[in-house]
């Protein structure tokens, strides 16, 4: 194939040449696009940072919300279950049975809590492969009973501990008590039982006129891991920070002491010029703590875009941040927009010109191409046109499917005659075989074949095709019956096969047949091999 094939006449079937030239057109267009991209790769790399950061921040927020929303839904389910069962914080066994499956299957939930306005509290969390529950009776300064359970909730150890713990003073309880009936998330704080930072979803509700608060803990580390799992661009970073401006630093990443060390959050105000996340939150503070849009800032001499989204409706609670470097080529691309526009316009015009050339070159040939299929919506009109056109390279007539009209008996030679035509069409360019039409174009119908019904006729055709050519070629052949001049005729529509089709005759020979004009030609082995190499 040469680049000038579009400009000269070539031999071979029209469809083959059309396919070749259209492929060449596509290759030329793709080649132009690749060449332009290679020329501009250094200019467009990392560009459009604003849209990327906008999408990244939204996706990170959705990732975290996908972690937290199931917790909210589960909290509502727990509350409804407790109401229906009439359970109190003192019903330790029943609460264990109800809550351990939830904690076992929702890894983001670190602990479950149920407390009353009198100070009674039930607490449950994982303990290795088992569980640990804590039960505190109503009243201030009451001892707590701590029980360790195995995975099947069999008690392993129970002990009483003196404690000044009062659940009513905890952030999750006070928030829910102020707004009973509303599901709330706390600001990041340190869990008393594990001394790790986290958020708590709590819900206040009434039981027998008394306030109850049910809550679920989620550790900050779980949220951070969810952010880090999200596919932020390789050069970017996602992080967690609080509405007060504190950046969460995992235990292993802490480098210097800080008054807020216990919470895992370090103030961005106290670390100017610090790591990337601190610089990002500092810029966010200076910009008025926006929850939409982007902020551009500098860190270590590099320009960055930062996007910031609250994790809950409480803007003073947890936030997620995503930062990506600003591409220096963005300004270059903007300053050279006219070059890009002219390039795109040039490609479009070149593609249009080549397409027009192909269409003009093949217009007449396409118009005169032989008909290789029958439109079911106008089948009788199509059949009349085919019969009127006479036999050709892509059309053949056979008077019957199996009946010898001279001897008035069914004959294998009749069947083999039209099977040769089918094999020839498969090995050539496809075509249509009409059964029930004489060589002269007279419509005879298939009544002479004396099939019991049309289903028997179709089955007979299928069996002969499978036996003499092969079932694997059935996908290239479609046989149907139509009305023409009040007679039923058969139409066999053959597509060009993608592998050589051999006809097995009654003498167990394999014949390779091709179409040559209105005739079927059997090729000897040497010519068949040469044809197959060039055709398939």
C-alpha cells in the first residue's frame, strides 16, 4: 500500500479497495494526531490542573463519604432495633449479640456505644480476635465492669475497675443531647478508651421519657487510609485536617512535639513554611476557609493547586484536602491557544478533504455494487429486482432444492449443485442463491420439492449445510422463505467467510470452489493453495 493509493485506480473488488483506502485514511489521521501530540507533549503535560484538582477533590470527598454514610445508616438501624427490642445499656448480652456482627462486617466502625441520661453506658470494641465490652451503671463515679469475649462471645475475663468516666461529658453525648433526633458527627477528638483520634456519629433519642444516645466511632486513621487509597495523581496528595486548621499527622509521621500531639492534629498556624499539607491548610486559612473552588499556593518553591471539602455538614469538623502541582505549561498553552486552534482546524480540514476524496472516488462504484442481502421490509420488491437482473458473480438461481424436474425424483446431484454455489460464495465475495427460480429467471417455487412443511424445508437445508460444508459456517449463511408471484421461494444469503470453506461430496472428497462470474469453479490443490494464501 502506498500513500498515493487514494489517487490512482487499482484492481480488485470495490469493497476491498474501499476498505483499504478508509484504513489508510484512518491511519493518516491518527498519524497526524500522534505527530501533533508528540510536538506538544511538553506543552500540554500537567495542563488543565484546575479541572483535575476539582475532579480529584470531589472524588476524594465522595470516597470518604462512601466510608461514613454507611455508618450513619447503620446507626439509624441500630437505634430502631433498640427501640423495637426495648433494650437498655444494661442488657449487655443482647447488645453484644446485636452489635458484634455489625462491627465484624464494617471495618470502619471502631466501637459502638449506648448511654443514658442517668450516666449508664454500654461500650463495645474489637479486642484482637475477640471483643471487649464495658458496662457502667447509672450515676457518677460508679465502677465499670470490663469483660473480654472470644470470637463466639464466650466470656474470657471479667473485672471491675474504679473509674471517674462519665459518658455524659463526652463530645458525642453532649452534641446529641443538644439536638435529639438529629444524627451528628463530632469534631475530631481523642477516644478515651484507645487514646487514638477519631470522629463519632451519635444520635439522641427518647426511651420512656428519658434521653438515650447511641454512637459509633470511626478512627481518623481509617479515614486517612481511605483518602490514600483513592487514585489521586502520582504527583498529588490527599490529606485530612480539621475545621480549626489542624493537619492530621499519623503516628509514624510525627517529627516534633506539639501541644496537640494527643489528638494527632498539628496546627498549620504554628508551622509556617512546613510540609506541603501545612502550607496548603495555611493558604486555606488565609483565603477564608472556602468549601468550594481552588486555592493556589507556594510550597518549597513549587506552585500548587489545593481543593478542600468538608466531610460532614459541620464545617468545624473534619475536612479532606487534595493538592496537585500547577503545570507551568498551562500559561504557555493559554498564550498559544491560537496555535492549538489552527492545528485542530488543520486536522479537521485534512480529514474532511481525504474523506471527500474517497467518497467521490467510489461514488459510482458504490452505487453500482451488487446486492448481497434482502431487505425484509420490502422482500418481494428486492426479489423481483434480483430475478430481473439475472445470474451474476453474486447471484445464482436453482429451480429446486432436491427434486430433479426431469426424472421427478429427488437427486443428490441437485443438492450438491446449490451447495457448490454456497461454498463458492463463502470463498469469494459472498452472494445470494435463489431456490425455486430457473436459470432463465422463471419463478417456479419450491412446491416440487414436496416438503411436509416449511420447518422441514429449513431443517433439510441446515442439515445439508452442516454435513457438506460445516456447522461453523452457519454464521455466514442465512436461509429464509419468501412469497414471490404467489409462490414460495428460498433465498440463501451468503457472506464472505473468514476461513476457507471446503465442500464434502458424496465420494468423501474435499472440493474447494470459488465464484468466477456466473459460474462456480473447482480449483485443483495447487491453485487452491495459492488462492487461499492470497485470499485468507
